[in-house]
C-alpha cells in the first residue's frame, strides 16, 4: 500500500503537469523549450493534446487501475508509463551527448525529473518483484 501511495503521488504530479499544459499551453511550451509556429494554431492544439490530454488521461488511468485492480495484478499496470518516463530521460541523455549545445541546465533537470518519475512510478512493480523473489 505504501508503494501505491508513492507511485500515485508521482502519477498525480504527471496528471497535474498535463492538466496545467492543457489549460495553459504556454506553460507546457516554456517547460519543454518549444514554441508553436506563429500563425499555426495546430501547435497550440498539440500542447493541449499531447502535453495536456495525454498526460492527464494516461496518468489518471494508471492511478485508477493501480487502486482498483487486484493487488497482485495492479503493480504491473505502472510498467508502461514508468518505461515511457525512463525512455524519455534516456532519450534526453542521448541527445545531450549527440547534439551540440544540448547539455543545458534545463535538459539535465528534465533528465532527473524523467528518470526520477519513471523510478518512483515503478515502485509498486519493484515491490511486487521483491515479494515474488522473497516467496521463492
């Protein structure tokens, strides 16, 4: 249960980031350092959709499943979203080493946030692995 609470806090933070980006796409734009092409309304829609709606729906659905599914199955539900956050962090690390000028303070902060969220979200699954290993 403690692992679910820890993971849920990280998931709700991800949902909050999404909701804030949906309501205020300029925040999402500034947070990731991207700007929509002037005069192109689809750019703003993209921030509301991907940084907004996808984050809200994905994180909230994971929280609901984490708490509503059977206790031996629910920890598995965090794997895709945790892997996505970890993948984002690793992709950013790859960019820092491959792309000139990408080793910025903001990119390193995002690496820590993305890898950290991925690990924290995965806590229920890691706890399940520990339990299964202990039982064997």
